[in-house]
C-alpha cells in the first residue's frame, strides 16, 4: 500500500481527497500546512505528496524548497488558476505535476496513479542494460542514480524521467508536446511552458554552462534533443 500525504489548509479538500484516495486503495496522511507536512515526511514513509500552494504558517512553495533539500518524493501541486507564477516556481523547485482547483477526482487519481506507476512500480533491471551513457552523463536505472563526468548529481523524479527519455533516444528531436505526452503520459495541454521549466532546471544540473549546453539542446522551431 502506498502512503500519500495530502497537505491543504482546507479541511473539506483534505476530506474529499482522503475519500477519493482511500477508495482507490491508498493510505492517506493529512497536514494543514507546510510545517506539518515536513514533520510527517521526516518520520513516515511517504510515496507521494499532494501539496497546496497557498497555506498559512508555511506555504507550499516554501515547503517544497525545504523538502527538496532532503527528499526526492514525487510532489503534485494543488493550485488555483490565479497562482500561475507560484505554479511555475514550484515546477522549477522540483514539483512533478500540478492539478488546478476546482479539480476533478478522476483527474487527481489518474495523475497519482501515473506518477506512482513510474516511480514506485517500475520493474528494476538487473543487468548492464540498466545503465545508459551519453557523453559524460551516466544514468543507472537500477539504482536510480545519475552522474555527470563521474560526479553524482541529485535530480527530481520528473527530471530523471525526462533525462532517461532523452538518453533512450539520443540525437532525436522531440517537440515539447511530444515530450509531455511521452513523459507525463497525458494530453499536452500547456506543455510548452511546463517542459521548458523542467529542461531549464535539468540543464542547471547536467551542463557546465547551462546557457551554452553540451547535451540538452534546443532546435529552433522543432523542439529539444540530447547530443553526446
């Protein structure tokens, strides 16, 4: 059973999500603000966090910043339509996805299942085929580890998925919409901004000079590609 932390200052939203998620077979823990969420993550095994942005005491963006200092647990932001800037900031800080309020229960469940399927239920490979190498980047899928020029780097689960996708398809150009469809397993609504944020953040970790990338390159008018 997977443990999901629902963090929202609205009791009714927490209750609704608890009903949806427990009905789907998940164990749900609740927090009313970012401080409570961090405390729970520190003492419980959490497999995914649903994190509201606007909360008292410690908001979702600040909580995510602190969370990413010690954990790569997948995070789905719960946002309002008026919180676009905070949404982008959250993605830059390492959130994996977002759901806009008022949300549809089936959409939330679909996104939760998709992320857990990718991060928690993927089959581990036991031979050398689990290691991908492109240039100085090495991705060990068995141990979920990434190194650049021999130095281990820390990336978020979503950044890992994007990098793995490119490393499985070196030299091929993919549009933002195609990347979103293949990596997020979802319809590419608003894909351009979301993909651009994640790739920019990934470049900061794998490139010596993100402004002049060696690996993750933009092909104007067409999309992105990974070069060795």
